[in-house]
């Protein structure tokens, strides 16, 4: 329980300091958007790494060399924990926006950071707005900003390796012709969700699979892409269960 309390205290203090930090970031952005992006990534990555340290989480990272550092990509991640973002964001090599549910917009200071980090708040109840979000994410990639998405649409709380993918998620890659990096996370729910409200010291495995170049795929291959990636990620998830 002490880990949970320490993390809550740290998040409260960080968000309190954000009342000063965020206006500074906005001011920097007026003169240099790139400098603002670099500063925001550094600040939020530091905060997330500190949360990981407080949680006592040990990480095994596999295949990180598969992530291109000189171009924007679309990350496809499985989703079982709030810690999925905390664990993966500090590892991104360039500005990256995560696609999150619209309900997070209620947390004002937190939402400001998401906006500064190019995150997209998705309205899952409105198909038209959902497609607008996918188009906006594709535009971000064209501008050199990577996008990370959880195509399961919600946290997987069951025994099945991965839930069904929302095929619309892959419109981002199709419209931007970017590379897709599948990312498989194992045992992240054991940190927090499996025994709320305790945060426990656990070992997680994060594997970055080889990049898939959407631009090189034909029409039929693109159509089969969601299920092909889901199958590939499911196999890796089962394989890496032995490592935790």
C-alpha cells in the first residue's frame, strides 16, 4: 500500500508543479515548437520513470532496435494496465502522441500535458468524430510525430491474450503510409489492476516486433493487416509469459 500512497503523492506534486511548467512550455512553443516538444518529452518521461521506480517495476526489453529513430511510426500496443503508457512513453525516441479515451478530458491539468504531447482524445461513441481523430493522427505522422494506439479499445481483463482489434485504428497507417511497430506488454496488470489499490513490485516484459512497412503492402495485404498483427502479437504474448 505504501507504493500506491507514494505514487499518489508524487503525481499530486507533479500536477501542482505543472501549473507553472505548462505555461512555460506554451511560451517556449511560440518561439520553437521543436524545443517545446523536446522539453515536454523530457519532463513527462522523467515523471513516468520516477513512477516506475516508486512501483519497483523491473523491465525486460526485447527488440527495441526495431524502432526507427529517423521517422514517425504508428505503435500498436496491447492494453491491460494504466501502467502501459507509463512504461512505454519514456522509451519513445521522438515526439509521440497516444490515442486515449475522451473521458480523460475531465482531468484538466493532465489533459494539458496530453495536448502538449500531441495526444488524441477519441470519442468512442461517435463514429464520425472517431474517423476525424484517425485522420488527425495520420496528419500527425505526416508531420513527423509518431502515434501510439491500443486497437483493443479497452483494457483486456480476461485470459485471452488479446481482444479483437478495432479495424478502424489501422486507417491511421493506411492514410499516412507509415511503418507499424507492434508492441507486446506482459504482466503489466500485475503491478496495480490485479490487486487494487495496492501497487506491487513486479517484472514486466516489453517486446518491440519488427516494423511493418504499410507503403509496401498491396490492397489485400492491408485488408488482412489487423488480424495478422493481432495473431502475431498474441503468439509473442504467450511466448513471453514464461519470462515474467
